[in-house]
């Protein structure tokens, strides 16, 4: 284990290191590999200083004790973007389960297995959107298809491929977003993808995000995160993202989509969205992207430390 100690007094630094060595019967060293500065003013007494010590696992220790990080939460909370950066900084593999469900939805659309129709509800005297899905045909097509991730060195993250075709851009459309929750609630589709997701993590050292990763896919994950934010904030983020991709969509349409997906995700029969009992909730309504990433990295390093000690 390594500690980087920054003390304003060389004599205090020597005393500090000696006291720590005596109390733990271990040698302490400074290293530039893992950097965590503990600033100590000469006015502090030794006991106060000792409480400021921060354990940091070495790179070798991290390799020996990798963990699974499960990130769940509502749509448009930045789960995927955050998970990508966390995985990169930890040297872990990132698996975007949301992209997998979007890929299946895209497959259903390409094959003509899913369709949304507007029908007249005579009781309510208004139009309703009804989704028609050929579940068995879709499952058969899915089993005969190949979904995988390929690392893009230019973008520095993995992109999803369906039958060797990069569909990363296609699955982010509003059309796919409007149908993905309907496809994701199909029990047979979820069972098939959960098995596939578990195969990705046989050696740990992965970051996976979705709706039921901590509760269903990896109930024993060492670190579970549940991300949330207000509907308005999430809709604003999603709207900006779509505009940057030259999508022609109104803010009202995006907000309705966020609300609709929340309803479907939390009320579906198969693996509804819920916070695992041991998950750490992060409301990022007022957090910057860097702040939420750092929160998870701090938690991850603590879990790795706990596993190593």
C-alpha cells in the first residue's frame, strides 16, 4: 500500500511516518503512481494527523482485487457517459446494457416486429398510442443475431455492433427511444440479454449500467450506484443531446418521452427499475459531470481498498 504525505515540516513528516509505522507495523512510502495528497499543518497534533490518512491501493493490488460496479437509475441521468469515464479511469471494461436493449429494439424495427399505432379510445374520447410487438419472432431473430462491443481507439470507448454493423448512432434516435421500454419489458428478451451480460463479467473488473444491474444482473456487485435527477433536468439534457445530433424534435416531445419511460420502467412486471437496498443514491440534478464521476471513483477506490485490506 502507498501513501503520499505532504507535510509543511520535514521533522513533523518524519515523526508522522514513524508513528504510523509503529501503529500498523508496516512501512509507508511515497509514490507518484497513486497520488492523494494529505495536507498537514504543523499546528495539528499527531492524533489529528492520523485521522487524515487515506489508503490507496497500488496498481498491482487493483489488478489482484477487481470489483464489479453496477450503475442503475432513471433515463437521461448520464449513466452511460459516467460509466464510460469511470471504467476508463479504473482500467475496467465498460458494458452499456441500455445500448443492448436499444440494439434489440432497432433489430425489431428493422425486421418489422414492432410498431406503434394510434387508436381511438371511445371511453376516454381521445387517441392512445398502442405498441404491437411480435415477441416470439423477435426472440428468434435475436438468437440468430450477434450483439457485441468493439473498442473505438479514436473515441476511446466501445461502440455497439449488430451483426458486424456499427449501429451506435442509429440506436440513439428518438424513434428507438420511444419503443425501447416496450421491448425491454419482454421477459424472454430480458432473460436472454441478462445471460449475455453475465458472460461479459466472468473475470470482474467491469462497469455496467442499466435499470436492473444491481438488483437482478449482479445482486452481489461490490459497488452499486443508483443515479437520479429531476424530470425537467433530464429532459433538458436529452433535448440538448438530440439537437447536437441534428435530430428534429421538440422539448415537449422529449419531456413526454422521459415521463413515459419512467412510468414503463418503474411499473413493468419483469425487473422493474428500483434502487437496490445497498445501492448508493446520487442525485446529479445540481452536479457537474466531473463531480458525479469523482463521487463514483471515490466510492470505487474505497471498495477496492476494503477488498484488498
